[in-house]
C-alpha cells in the first residue's frame, strides 16, 4: 500500500483553515450585528481549526492506494471508510492535474475515470508531479494491455 | 438523406409558438405603457416568418447518411457540424411521435451512445417510414459490425444468420431489405387488466411537491378560506379541531389527486405496451398520446431490476426495468428506463427476466440478525426527532398549540416490523454469471448485474457501521438510473464477508471478461478468416473513452442548433488521450 506524500496534509490543513476562516468570519459578522461577545465566534473558529487539523492528519493516515495486476485499489476516509477497486479494464482515461494549492506545495493529483455512475472518477491526491505522470502513464499502459472489451 | 419536408413548418410553428407566448406575455404586461395589440400581432407574424426562413435553411443543411461504419449527420445553419457515430457504439434508438406529429406523419428519433450528457443524435423530424428505416438500418449495420465480435456460442446458434451477414458485409451498400426483417418474438404485451392495475397502483409522488410549489405563492388566496377562530367560535366548534379537520381533508385530497394523476399518466404512458425480441435486441412500443418505440441491444444491457411491494406481491405482480448506459441521468426525459414492464404477473416477470438475461433461483445471503437492532434504533431516533420537532412547534407557534404532536409516536408499533422487513429484504447472492442484490422495506428491488458489466466495486463503512462491524459493498455499473444511488448494493454485511465479496467480484469480473474474450476470439476464428482484419479494427478502439464515442468534427457552440446539442467534451477528451 502506497501512502500519499506527507505534504498533502499542508493542503488539507490550508483548506480547512480557509473554511474555518470563512465560517468564523460569518459568525463574527452575526456576533457584531447582534452585539454578542466575540468570544463565541473566536471559539468556534478555533474549534473548526482544531477539527480540521485532526481530520487532515487522520485522513492522511487512512489514505492508501496500490496498483495490482488487474485493479487499482484505494482506501480512504475518516468517518466513512471507503475502499474502491477500479478494474484496469474499466479505465476510460487518466488525468493528472495540479490545483493552485497543489502547485504551492509542489504536488499533483491523478484522476482515473471510468464509465460507471457512482465511482465515475477516482482522484489520487498528494503525488509529486513526477509520480503523478508516472502513475498516469502506468495506468494507461496497464489499461491498454488489459483491454479487449468495450469499456461500457 | 433529408428530413421530412413537413418538418419545416412544424418546427417553425413550434419555435414561433414559444416566441409568440413571450410576446403576448410582454404585450399584456406592456399594455399599460401603450404597447399595442397590433404590434403583438405583427411581432407574432414576423416571428413565424423568421422561423420559417430559418427552418427552411436548417432543412436544407440537415443531412444524414449511413457510411460503412458510422452514422453521419451534417447540420447547422450558422455553425456547421459534422457528427459521426460508430454503429457499434449505439446504445438505443428511440422513436417518439405525439398526436400532432402523428397527424402530420412525422417522427422524432433519438440515438443514444454511452458518452456525453445529452442525446447524441436527436433528429427532428423525419417521416414515419424514414424513422423505421433508420432504426432498421442501424440495427442491420450494427449487426454487421457486431458479427466480428460475436461470441462463439451465439455464432453457433445461428450459422445461417452469420452467413447471411457475411454476404451482406461484402455487398454492404446493396442493402437487402429481406435481411432487415428479423424474426420478432413477442415477449410481453400488456393486457387491459394489467394496464388498469398499473394505473391503480401508480401514485405520482411528484404531485404534492408540485402543488406545494404552486400554492405556496398563493397563501393569501387560501387564508380567506380558513375560517376565522372568532367565526368558528360562534358555531360552538373547537377552532383547532376545525383546522385539524381541514388539514386532514386537504391531505386526503392531495393523496387522491396524486393517485389520479399517477394513474392517468401510467395509463397514457403504457397504453399498448409491447416488448418484442429479435435475435440481438429488445424492442418496445408504448404510449397513447405520444407514441414511443425503441430498441435496446442485448449487448448493451447493464442491469435488470425487478421490483415489487407488499400490495403487488399479495396480488402476485411485479415490475421489471432494463437499464442501459445510453440515457444520461438528469436528461430532459425523466422516463428512466424505456423498457420497463410496468406490471405483470410474477411468474411472467420472472420468465421475461430469464428471456432477457438468463435467471437463476436461489436464496439470498442476509445481513447478520443483530443489524435489526440498528434499524430499529434508527427508526426510533427518527420518530423521536419528528415528535420533538412537532412538540417544539406546538410550544412555539400558538396556532399549533392544540395539535396532537404525539401522533408520530404511534409509529413505534410499526418500527420493529419495518426493521424486521428491512433486514428480511436485504441480501445478495453470487450466481454463475450475475451478482444479485435485494433491498427495500416497502418497495423491494432485486437487481441483477452481469459480472462483465461491473465497473468499480466500492466497499464503504460509516462510523456507525464500524460499530456494528458491518460494511456495504456497492457494485457500480454504467447504468443510468444508478446516479440516484440505485446501484446494486449488498448493504450491512459482515466486514469479513464484504472483503471476501469484493475480491470475489473482482475475480469474477476478470474471469468473465477473459471468458468473453476467448469466446470472441474462438468465435471469429471459427466464423471466417475475413473477420480477422475487422477484429484488428475493433482492437484499435481500445482505450476509447466513453465520452468520445461520437466524433464531432468541427468545434461548435450549441447556439444555432438546438436540436442536437454540441458536445465539445469529446474533443477535449481526445486531447487528454493524445497527451497521455
């Protein structure tokens, strides 16, 4: 089982910080408007930040993926643990992409698409750009080798 | 080939009609500021004239052709587009005709492939004959296309057909009409009593929502009807009682109305429902006002769902739905599965399912018994929540003070029964070729997914499920109903079973794919050597994305062409693939 790059935690923490700040800002606005003490929104924001950090750490700990001979297998999730098997035959196409946050810490993600309806796209975040392209190439190669059947 | 000439005035009137409505609305609003009636009439006339001109140009530009391996459409007045759809990728071909179209002898055709969010080819409109020709022609060419991929078993079943198709391959353009008419076997025809029953058992749950949306805007209209407490007091009745009775009457009225609407729409929809099968596909026909007919190739069937509820079970009836990947979820038509048999005797449904897909009997592996306690707890918590809310409401809102907030507590008696049935109906089983799951307390759904249709296998455990040491295994397919969370799922099975099931499903998928590949290789070698180059061709399809099953040549915007929405995505996906 491959773990993600530890730096992904920075992204997740940053994201939850952003969320906490927005929520905190809204709460502060309400508090000012109703002239309640500011300690409530401050406490809320702090709580969100702490929860976000814990969630990011747990999420990192629970994330894992591995490319088997015939399937891509992923494990993830904090509250709901999800394990997904994507048969290589079913891979339609593979993307690697880098969001602004990801570029900030020098990471990339690989997205695997299938024709399915629920697990139609599976994202593996927290890869170095090289790893992401390697994974994309490898999955593409394996998918082509494994095929021989209409993917739908 | 061209569209039907009559489609020009029909389309023009359709378009102008929409414009006219807008103008009339504008006119009625604008009369205050001196926006005259004459102007509106002139506007409507102008709109019709404009639409006629545009539609004539559209008609002139629109052309569809059958090439050797693709169905091509050239269209567009301002933005031109050429679209090619490989026959092998076609999922469904549907024809629909409403009353006016039937009078004019027009038909609308929708050709679906698995990719994209909308119908890939919506031809508006051709003559009724041309529509049938298109359907038959696509079927015939698809068969020719599939011939090379045919499994050995099927090929052996039908050596004559293979030979005939081999001939027609060589003389591909000399389309022989005799070959077009395959033997059609009637699978199902709805009887009047079944139609009536389907109507009776249809309850349209959308109606209350619709009425609610309609009437929330008109509360002021309703409130005068609600009697003033003072006025009621003079009659010596309890005002809250009156309010309560009125509410009850309203509720009953709503239920009756939803039921009537459901019944009428079911009867109109399934009027004259017929399901036939030819060698390679299912064909359905239905509809009273708007007539639908279409084809579903067996090769493209993803899931077969049989559903029933205690009422239907008691009367020995069930419902069957066949799912393909063709219909994009959220598409304008919410008809869902086209080949749904609304209602028929249980044994008939089972025989049908067997005809379509090959059925096996067997018992289901149920979730562990302890899970019933979880369901019971869940129901009780929900009931407690609802009761709590009602109680809070009755305390806060004065008018609701006398309402019986404790009423939902009556559900406590039902909760254990529901919990038991939830457990009883849940289950899964692994058949030789299918993964079968069953779920639902009231409406019990049995889903059959062939192993070779599995896409991803998802095993998930929520926090609560982990406490109970259970997991859910979802077998995702490329079906269309699935987006509503209707995938085949084995819910709340032991964690060890879930892990085993997951790897079992993966293995069976690989095995069944390998099997099909072998059969295909054997089949094509046995049929004739000429199939080999064609096989190479199909091998070239490998890695084709679902989204680019149709090829759009020039990149266009949908602006000028309403009927066939431009799909820029395939081109984008192409880029991804080339780059990878």
